[in-house]
């Protein structure tokens, strides 16, 4: 069985590319929280993500591109942090 080095992994499959927050020092600390706490935080972040996605779509429909962009970014970061809590 061949050993695959990080340089041989396609860029798009690297965890740090798919979720850049994974490289932050606090990302390791957040993963050490009790499971129950992580579960509640993850639920909150997923709610924030869903709400921000709806606000982004609403803003886009009403030609408010800067606000749509803002809410899209909020949704993406909330999703990234929620994934750290899995």
C-alpha cells in the first residue's frame, strides 16, 4: 500500500482548504469541549447559518448585493465553525 504525502492530495480535498478555520489554534480547543456543549453550540450555529442563507437570498432578490454578500459570508463561517464541532 502506497503512502500518500500531503503534496500528493488534490488541493480541493485538503481539510484546511475545505475549512480554513481548522488551522486556527482555537479550533483544536473547541473540539475538546464536552460533547453536550458542542452539540448545543453546533445547533445554534446551524440555525444562524440557515437564517443567514435566507437573508442572503432575500437581499439578492431585492437587488441588495452588498447585504446578500454579507449574509452569505455569515452563513459560510457559521457552517465552518459548526463543522469543527462535529
